[in-house]
């Protein structure tokens, strides 16, 4: 917390509140005084700021895998992370290769690639 000369407050929370779930909150309080040009100092006062959590998006990660032709590839996508919750599923969005079919199990993060037989 920074209190600047012209009564401006600046709260830079960084990652301090990332773990707050959506809708939950935490209070940040501080005290201050005011001083006049004759050296007089006011009584101590308190300011309380309520920080309310939001749903931080999960983070998914890139990966690569290799296999030989006509060999079924079994593997897992990298585990995603979520600062304020847990990952409940995965969705295959795009990228099914043309000469193969993909089987996807979202709960287990498992991908199985089946090469198609050439005619």
C-alpha cells in the first residue's frame, strides 16, 4: 500500500489475492494521520479496503508427442493449473489429424491417437 502526498492511495496486490475464490473477500486495513504546515498531527484514522476474488482462468500448457506410423499413441495432456480452484475437465477443441482418429477422455486428460489404415 502506498499513500502519496496528494491523498492518492495505490494498492498493488500482485498475486497476494489470487487464491481468493470468486465472490469471497479479504480486508486490507491501514492507519494514517494528516499533518498540517504548522506540525499539527491529526488523530489516527483507519482505512479498510475489501478485495473480492474473481474466477482466475485455468492455465493449460503446450506439449508434443511423437510416434511411428501405424502405431497407436496413448498419452496425457499436461496437467492444467488453477490458482483459485481445481481442474474438473478438459475439452478437445481442434487439431484432429486427417489420417487418424483421436479418442479423448476429458476426466483423465488421456488422448489416444489411432492411425487410419491406408486403402
